[in-house]
């Protein structure tokens, strides 16, 4: 996990947890006040309790998603569902996107999202790609800040692409974009795509996607750069017993600056 | 519980459960709670000029709490305002307080703290509110005078 990313997200996530906690507290204290005044009706108290339970679960859900991302774990190649893994990350990123005025569009077009892979690492890659995409759009007009997350089936593979409307990647950088500390970011702390490349590699055993990063992106957005990695076919022994059609590639298209 | 003279607290918060919970709490404390899911909702639905106290969430989709505070100020509506924020960042709190907010609280907020902030905001506003009301009545009466009566009034004032 890119820990700098967590730093960026801390404020948003704290907000996401404080919201239900604040509601729980206000509800509990309202109930207390009603009981104190002798004005508590059973119906109202029951409503309050139901809301408290719902908000508690809501806070718990944020923490569950977060823990899944942050826990140390062995890399496992297991059957997983791509879309629910992605949706969890996007839910975590939503408040941060909102804070930055970025619209996250998800187009989960793959009909069969079963995959053999490591869900957590895939989530980490997505988180890094989306955060980078948002960084790349700081100069983009607020109404135009969109990140499009797409999944699609490509033959025997699943393709994941992240496209933004940011500044794009200079053609000169296409060969080095996976190296450490290669970045188009002006800020000194940026560590480059490399910060997400290792995890892409772990999941995907990266080899360059046949298409160069500068090739026209599949997405209609003005993404001019693409970060690509391809997951080679799984060895036969890793295939799930049923029908192994979904192991394919995890591929990230992204603009980066 | 809500007597006819209950003071109105306008709650503007985009989070549904927070809004409902705050309304319950303030009602239980004897206020008349009115809720709005956005700054726009408030501008459309609140009385003009709004009275009472404003409990305002800082971060909302669309115009945020600071934007609403600014619009009210431009329109000459002086509504004592308490900000509530899920992430208390210093820059926003400074802006809010400089623009006249009477308090800036971070969620989760304890009932005691919240109710005290609302009470203090209303109390600090009370003398100003009386003065505003007096001016409003005077202006209203003045507008009922005809041209001749206005001339007489001017002469009387100048002769004093």
C-alpha cells in the first residue's frame, strides 16, 4: 500500500467515520434527554435505536474496507470477484473524490467478473491509479474532472482501465513510466508510477502491454497516457476447477503527469 | 413540548442520519428543529428573512456551509450560525469565524457542547435581534407615510 496515499485519504476517511459516529452520539443523547423529560415514546425510542444500529454498521463497513487494504498479508491467488473488490475501493475513495470535485464514473462492463488473483493488491493498484488520476487533474476545470474506471472482457482476459482528463503523459516518458521515482508531478514527494508498479507486478507479473502507453485510449476521455501491465496466463494448476476463462490480464490505463 | 414561542434551529446537513439525529436532539431540548439537506434547500424553504439559529454542516456537495453563510451575509440576513464539521480543518474554521460564525464544532459533538453553542449563539444575537426588529418596524411604518407626511417628519427631525 502506498502509505502517502493513506495520508491523503485520512481526512476523508475520518469524515466518513465521524459522520455515523456523530449521528450515533446525537441519537443516544436525544434519547437520554427524552427519557429525562419523561417524553420518550416507545415508537420514537425504537426508531432511534434502529438508526443507531444502522449507523454503527455504516461505520463498521468503512473500517472493514480500510482494514482489508491495510493489513499485511501473503499474496494469494484465489478466486475473487473483480467488481466487488473495485467497488470497495471506490467507496473508500468517494469522499476524497468529492472533496476534490472529481466525479468517479464506473463502467463495469465485464459480464463475468470472476478472477483468479489477489483482491487486496488489485485494490491497492486501483487506489493508486485513481489517486494519481485525481492528482493529474488539479489543473483541469472543476466541471471536467472525471475519472472513468472501466472493466471489460478481452477474449480470455479481464481488462481494467482507469482514464482521467488530466495532463497526460509525455511521449518521452512512456518507456520509463514504470521505473522508480519517474514522475511528472512537480511536488518533490511524488514517487512516480513505480509506487503502484510493484504491486501491479506482483499481481500481474508485468510484461508490457502490447500497445504503447501513448496509443489512443479505449475510453472516450482525454486520457493521453496509459499505464499498462498484463497478466500472463495462469499456469494450468492455478486454474479454478470449474472453467478458467477469467484469469486474464489486469490492465491499467491512466494518465499521469 | 414545542410551545408556540419555541426558537427555530435550522439544521443544514447533507448526511441523512446526522440531520435526523440532530433534529431529534434539538427538539428534545425544546427547540423547533427544521432540516435541510443542502444549502439550496435552505434558501428555497426557509422563511425570508430566516429567524432563529443556523446549525450548518461545513462540507456538503454543491455549495458548502461557507458559501451559504456568505449568501446570507450578502442578503443582509443576520442569522447566528454554529458550524459543524466532520473534519475540522483550521483554514475553514478561521474563515467561518471571521465571517461571523459564533462557533465551530467538530463531529462527533456531545450534546452538552452543541446545546451550549446554540444557546450562546442565540444569546449573543438577542440584543442585535431586538435592534434589527426595531429598525424593521420603523422602516415599515415609514413606508406607510405619504409624501406630505414624510416632509413633515423631516421638518420635525430637523427642527429638533
